[in-house]
C-alpha cells in the first residue's frame, strides 16, 4: 500500500484508461474488488465487448470502484451481416 501512495504522490494521477480491446468481465470484477479493498479513490474506464456476464450487479460494482465509462464493441463474423 505504501508503494501505491508514493506513486500517487509522484504523479497525482487519479484517472486511468485501462486499454484492452475487450476487457473480460471476470477481470474487471477482480479489479473492482481490489480497488474497493484498497480504498483507492480513482476514476477509470475501459473497453468491453458486450457479454451476458455484464449484469446489473457487476455494473454497480464497477461504478462503486470508480468506473465512470465503458466503450463497447460488437464483433460480427457473418458475411451476410458484414455486408449490411
């Protein structure tokens, strides 16, 4: 925890964009729980793929941990849909 404080004191950064093409819901849950456990006061955002595992409960947990936004993408592998 001391390391976390000294890094903050050096940079004063509290906003983070976790860059991932599609951050998995299970990883984001672990991240949120750890941020809350450490009582970090940060804001963060990331990229996701829309998945059924993004439940209301998970979204509320992410918000509680400081998540302020996600950008989502939809992948299509069907030639018929790609043409549209």
